[in-house]
């Protein structure tokens, strides 16, 4: 059946609505998290943050391995089954996957707990004070594994609100616990305070899971209400499919996703081993190296993640959307959604890069009270554009069922990062900035190889004319931001006014420039939920969009 224009637009709006919901939630989560780091950084300082960051990659690795990529596989398979009206099959996949998560969650929680001392003794973690933080994070692995699988199933139904609400609740309880326990345990020592902050992850995971249980109940009620008894029965395909075949399909999709996801904590752990050590080679003491490591991973990286919340949301919501289109063999919709996702990624990431790059030191000073983090933040800003492309392109490939490709690309990118980390970080002129450059290279290599394979499979290649217009708009914004900050700082000597004023004025100039150059397309704006059509009307009144 041929898809009408109205149907196509409706499905695109559904995809973008999910992205919008996740973006708002992610923004709220990141804002809360950023406020959290302001308080926690002031309580723990750079050294305490460094201890927390030394333990967190261990937890992240255990959490990622325990999930084994199953949440993404659940999202893909569920979207396919729902598109084909196989509701029984979708439910069955969820039950099987949750059983698997029970065993892996318990296993890796126990392994994390008992490996903590070994990691210290073998100098995998160079500062023994991080031991308590690793132990405190161990039980969180179990709950986070269930949390991720539950979100994957609901996302397969293209229901992004449960993920959004649970993320906000999770973050609120996580932050409250981190701040309170870090402050209460500080008199016992910096190691105990960092461990107290680590317990925030457990509090957040438990409360987030409770929220998702309610949404699962609501989904089941909606299914019973909206589908007939006949539609809820096993389809011929589900009847013939054994539990073993479902598990095989799941792992065929999940294992490459898991391996790709594992690369993130693997790279973090390699950073943990390489960066502080090579900083010592560059002439820094152990305490100085720990502090610089905290600047990069505890301060610069959260800012980069904050700047890419929309692209992270795109990456999540595009997987079931493309999976659904692929199940229905709708190649035109796959191409449209991919093109829109890349345009939106560039539209958002370029101005974010400009702001963080040119205002790195004042932002570090205002948010973290750590102007010394400025150099690491400035260079890390380059990663924003590349990370956005990497997130979106990975989501597209996963939705297409090519989950192995992002894994291989991340391995190649990680090799490049390790080589650059080892070389650049030990050079005194680079130091921690060398590690930031290595991170940017890591994202860049993975992103561009992903884009090559997207072109190979669906014929999409980045619209260079559109990209040039976006870069031109960002360049105009950069000039305005730099001039406004320097001028107002010299006139009023207020870093707060100069920084926030530069961000606001720069943002207005960027939107105007994108509208004038045509890098902001009318159809993209129209499909943005809630605000898109209002924005089109404004641009029509000032003559940028035709009536």
C-alpha cells in the first residue's frame, strides 16, 4: 500500500514527538545533574570528584556487560512485532528478555563487589581511596539492568514518556542522595564521601524502576482496550518460533550492540589507566593528575553530554522508528527520517560547540568554581559535533538491523584514541588537553565510518550545501559571542552577565542566521512538536518563510 503524504507526516511527527519528549526529559535530567555537580564539586573538590570518576568506569563497564545490549534488541524486535500486529510476540520477547536480565544483573553485581580489592591491588585503579566507591556502586548494577530492559520494551512501542518520567525521577533521587551522603560522610574522609556520592546511583535506579512498573501496567491496560482478543492471540509466526530461536535472534542483535556499548566503559577504563599515568610522565604529581582527570571526566564530559541531549534522544527514538519502517519495507520513510535526524543534529550541535569552546573558562568558573578546567572543557567542545553525528548514525544503523557495524567502528575509533592518549597526554604542552583531543578523534572516526555505511545501505549522504550553511551560521554566532563577552566584561566586569548575555545574544543571532541562509528547513520546523508551527508563523511574518 502506498503511504499518503498525511500518513508520512503523521509518522514523522510521531518520531519527532518521541525525540521531543526525551529531549525535554534529558534536559531536565542534565540540568539537575549539573546543579548536582555544582554542589558535589564544592563538597568533594577536584580530588574527590577524581575518586568518584575512578570508580564510575568500573560500574559502567559491569552495567553495560550485564545488559548485553538486550534493551536495544528489545526495542528493535518489539517495534517490528507491533508494526506487524504481533502483540503476543512482542510480549513474549519481553518476558524472555527479563528472565535473562535477572541472571546477568545478579552475576555482575556480585562480580563488581568482589573485584573491587583486586582492582586496587593490581593498580588498575591507581588511588586506593576509590575502593569504597566501587563497593558502593556494585548493587546498582542489578537494578539498572532491569531498568534499561523495561525502557527498551516501552520504547519499542514508541512510548517515550515512561523513559522520560523515570529518568527525571531517577535523577532527582540520585542527586538528593549524592549531595546528602557526600556531605554527611565527608568528616569520615574523602574516600567515604565519594562512596556516599556513589550510592546516589542506587537510590535513583530503584525509584526509576518503581515508576516503570506503573507504566507497564498502563501499557497492558491500553493493549487490552485497543486490541481485539483475536489480535492478542499468537500469530502463525509467533506460534512457530521457539524460545531458543527468540533468544538467538535477540543475541544476534544484542551482542554487537553490547560490544559497542562495552567500548564506552572500556575506553573509560583505558583512560583511567593511561591518562593519569601519562600526566605523571608529563611532570604532574599523583594528586595533580587525579585533579586534572577529574576536570576532564567529571566536569568537561558532563557539559558535552548536556550539549548533546537532543542527539542522544534522536538516537533512542530513531531505532524503533526505522525498525518499524524496515518491517513495512518503507525505504522512502527510512531515508527521510535519516536525513532529518542528521540535519537536526548539526543544527543543534554547532551552536553548542561555539558556546562551550569560546566560553570554556567562564563556564567552568561559574558552574564548577574550577577555572582550571577551562582548557579541558574548551578542547572537549570539539567532540560535541562529532558525538552528535555518532549518536544519530549509530541509531540509524541499529534500526536497519546492522548492529555489528557500529561495534567495529567503535573498536577502530578506540584504537585511535588510545594511541593519541598515550602520545599527546604525556607532552607537557598538551597534558589533559591531549586527552580531550583524543576523545574528539574517537568520536570523529566512529561517526564518519558510520555515515559511510549508511550511504552504502540506503544511499543517504550528508547534504553538503546544508552543512555549509549551518557552519556559516555558527561562524557568525562565534564572532558575536566572542565580541559580546569581551566587550561587556571590559565594560561591566561581571562574568555572569557577560557569559549568559553572550549565550543569549549568540543564540538569537544563530537562529536568525540559519533562517536567512536557509539551513533551517521549513518542513523540519513544522514537524517539531508543540513549538514548530508557532515558529513557522513567526518566520512567515518576518518574511523568511513563504506563506
